[in-house]
């Protein structure tokens, strides 16, 4: 307060030098407040996404059921009717919104960690692509920020390319959450949805698949450099069937967002996690972050989009052909990791483990 009063009295003196120095004092007095406010907005932006992903679908389902028991039953009935009519939209390209993808809240989300997107090669608009994203982490913050929003400028860096981040199909059976996800260009990770995007939606489509999936999230921890890829070959076969180029993508720092209690193989807790993973489609991880346990640590996440691997169209590829292109993809991912690892906090001796 004293600094602000001193700045104000300096302004009243009227000299040019005193006005300049007074404005500088005033700015330095007010800057900490604005900086703290910006940090609060960043935390809120990340927290709303985490809570939305975890609870929005269930909460809106319960609310819809409750509304049928109230005077608002007509609204619930109309929405349910719309839900039935619109049921297949997620499988048919979804309903993305440029307005939602450009919300200011996503810039705060980006700056919290911060998240960066680095382009290494062009993606041609006359081709379709399957981007393999690694690693999964707990919430795929890098994947969502880079491909589910425009916060890091994907459309400017890759003009003519439309990204579609694939996530659990079960999310699109939940009211309101399905519309929220579709507005960001997020689609179900199932055969019908990806077939449509790569076969019936023209060119310039980039389907982003988090290859390691739920199994990989169980190994997510700070300093962990491993991906579940050795036996994941379905996306390669799909790329061959559609003639879509494969692009490896690696996010440094994705595993540093949360700490996790990792149970040893063979323990009853790990067996329970795997059983629930098969039943629910996702792995229930025991993780914790900075504030309230649910806010992630603000460690940088840098996503590198690698060089496309040109893939021919073969409607019925042999196992040998799938193995060939899977091997090419693995080698390309390893080269991408080794080329950039020392630039983003890792040592030259660190290696990427393929599980």
C-alpha cells in the first residue's frame, strides 16, 4: 500500500522522470497480484478438466434420472430423445466446435504445466494419418491440450490437418460428457469411428491413438521412460488397411504430472487393478498430485510429432507385413526419443523401454 501511495505522490510532482519512475513502481506493486491471479486461473482450468473427465458423465446421468422424478421431466425426456437420435454421431466424425477448441480456458490449461507442441516434419493435407501417442500417463494431459484444443496452435503448425483424439468409447454413452468431448474433436477409440474418419471423411484427417492405453497408465510415474507397444499391432494393421501414414508422437514430461503407488506384479492389488481394467476399460490408478491430491504437478510437457512413415494400402495385410511396419514404427519412435531426450531433462544414458 505504501508503494502505491508513493507512486501516486510521484505522479503528482509532474516531472517526466518522476512520472516514469512512479509508473514503474506502481506496476511492480500490482504485478504480484496479477501473477497470483493468473496462477489461480491456471489451476482452475486444469482442475475443471480433471473433474469433468472423472465425474461429469456420472453426475449428469444421475441428474437426468432425478429430473424424470421432478417437474422438469419434460426437459429430461426431450434430452433423452435427442440422445437416442444422436447416438451414432460420435462414430461418424463427431461434432467438433472451433469455438470450444479456442476457449481461453485452454491457454491457462497450457500455461499451467506448460504444454508445448514441436513439429519436426510436415503432414500433407492430401493424406490421412494415424498418430501414435506415447506415453499414456494418468490423464493424457499433453494429448488433450495439443490435439483436443488449439491452445498450442496445432492447426497453424499443421495447416489442412484435422486432429481427432481417440478415447474410451464408454465416455460417449454418458450424457453431456459426450457432447463436451465431441466439441473438442475427440472420438471413440473403436473400429467404426476410426474407419469413418479414415475412409469416409476425405483426406487431411489425423486420428490420435494413445497406443499404450490403460495398461500403460499402471506404469506411469515420474522418471519412468517405458511404453506398452511390443504387442500393440492393431493400429499398424489398420493403417495398412486404410493406407494411412503412421506418425510416432512422444511427450516428455507426461509421466511427471502425478506420482502413483505402483503395486508389484503378483500382488492382490495389482490383480484387482487388472480385473477392473478389463471390466471398466480403464485402469483405476492410485495417484496423487500437488494440491488436494488431484491437481497435477506443474512440470513441463513437451510433445514431439515425429516423421511420417509412408504406408501402402493393403486391404488384407499379412502378419509379416504388419510385423515389418510395426518394426519400422518402433525404430522411428526410439530415434525420436533419443534425438530429443537431452533437450528435455533426460540424460544421454536414459533409454526408452518397450514393453
